[in-house]
C-alpha cells in the first residue's frame, strides 16, 4: 500500500468537507466547523498549520438526518446508525479508497481517511442538572477511552496503570455498547430542548456547553479559499473552550496529537 502524504490527507479531508457542505445546502441541513477546525478558520483562514484533521458538528436533528441519508461514490459514513460495530458515539465521513492504521489499536481500522462529525445536543440551563448530565457523560466517555486504548510507550505511567486493569474489567463489554450508552445519555434533552447546547458525546465537557443561541444560525467563513459554515456565536464558543483562542500556543505544543497513518488501498493520485 502507498502511504498518504500529509498534503494528500488534507486534500481528502477538504474534499469530504466540500461534499458535506454541498449535501447540507441541498437538503437544508446545518453544520459547523468545530474544535481546531473552527480555530483554524477564525485564526488562519484554513487548517491550523501543524494540524492534520477537520472536525465539524451538527445539531442533533440535522446530524441524524445526515448520517442516515448521505450518499456518495467515494465517501461513506461510519456511525452507530450505519455500522453495527461502530466504536464511537459520533460519526466519521471517510474516503473508501483509503485505509487508516491506528497506532493505539495496532491494526487497520474499519474506515479510511476521514473527518469527525459530532452531534450537538441540548442541555439544561440549570447548573446542577447540567453538571450532573455532563459528569455522567464524561464518566462513560472515560470508560470508552479506556476500552479503546492500549498500554503503550506513548501513554504516561499513570495512564497505563489505569488502562491495564480497566481493559481486564471491560473485557466482556464491547466498545459499541459503551458508545450507544453515551449516545443515549447525550440525547436526554432531545425533546425537552434546554437552554444550553454542545457536545455531550465527546470533547471538552462543560467548556463546550454554551447558550443554544450560539448555534441559532450559521455564517460563512473562509477556510482554505472555500466558504465553510461556522456558528454565529463562534467567539463565545471558542472563548469558553480555549480562552484566548487567537493566541498561538507555545512552539513545543504546535504538533498534531493523532496516532494514525493513512494509506491508499491502491496506489493512485488524488483527483
């Protein structure tokens, strides 16, 4: 197999983003750039220079419609709704011409080069109720992360001391079962529509839960010469998640934190 270059990986992810954007516009769905991709758009008008992925989010209702209806010749959806053995409580849109070798798993994954798609769910305005919901979600996220991890040299001693016994205790519990539990918990206020909204299935916990008005509409912002969607309240969201998000991190932290390698299934050039 031929390994993807860093630029090919970015090109694939950017191509997937543009396809999702077109699909959402055609069917009236909303998506937003998220996490580092949102910072990248605001601060760099594209990828963060040392980053190598794209994250997007969708309000839960649009997320459910998207993962169940998106179709493309070279892009498939890996999610709890589309793959019975999905290991995550969020979705991945991946290029079917590629494969990903995950270092933490030490084998080829069930998907190729991809972008992550996170559902954004409602949460209660009441501080106590919201914190209780977030604590539950974070606990099960931690359990799933232990299940998905392996003892390795890239982990700290403390992490390895948690992972080793944790994987023994979780030997008879599948990652899919844990992912479905997180997914169900995140949808607690799906019909109640609380005053807060954010990512309850993964991510940054309380820092990513903000006033629902932040996501009331989308505006366009340049990303690698393409106009992508960002939440109208992006400044409030980024300030809550990262603090002074326009400031560059120290040079030693300007690195990617992903542990995977992507390959073409068959040698070819990206078209």
